[in-house]
C-alpha cells in the first residue's frame, strides 16, 4: 500500500516568528517605515491626480458655460445660422429634420446637461480627495490597490448622485 502525501514546511529562507513590518512593541521596522512611505506616496499621488482632474473639469465647466451664454446671445436663428449656415425653418428642416426653435432648444439642453455632468464629475473628484485625505495608512495590511479603489469608489459615488437626479437624459 503506497500512501502519497504532500507536506509544506515554509519557504526557503523563511524564519519563524520574524516580523517584517512591526516590532513586538508595535513600532515600525525599517522595512515597515519604507512600506508606509510608499503607501503614503501612492495616496498623495492619487490626491494630486484628483485635484488635477477637478481643475481640468472646472475649466471645462467654464468653457461650456461660455458656449451656452454665447448660444443664448445668438438666439434660435443666430445659432442655426452658426451651425448650418441657414436661419429659416425650411432650410433647417431639410438639413436637420427640425425647426429652428427645436434645434435651438436641443442645443441649449445639450450644453446644460454637459455642464451638469461636469459639475457631478467635480463633486466626484472632491469626494475622492476627501476620502483619500481622511484615509489613515497606519495599518500596513492596506495595499496600493486598496487605496486606489477607495478613492475611485468615492469619486463614482459623486457621479452616481447626478445620475439619480437626472435619470431621463
């Protein structure tokens, strides 16, 4: 009777009872300090990315708002002339399949929705910054993926709020 079984006695070079990141009194070992610094750097980099995205989205809001104000100043006929080169219902109907007023209303709604989406994204980036800034990285079991995932979840929750407010668009 042949009994085959597998045993495991650790990995080569492993020392039983040796702590990698914390001493018995709870203080950090040099490897623990190095790891904590890396995790803090990841968090700081994610915060900086969220700030840059927020700044970029705020610039986008400014541009979209200027476009919206410009379209409102042009009015329905001016906007139709700007887009299609014509300002009569017959000409626009033949090109776009809608009246000048319908074209104007659609464009205004499009810009207003774009501004709303951008504002929601800004809220999401602000939520991401807050979540990451308030995150304590004193637990060395936290990983780089955990930090990034926490920030992403906070960011998306800000976007989801907008989707709940505007379900029909």
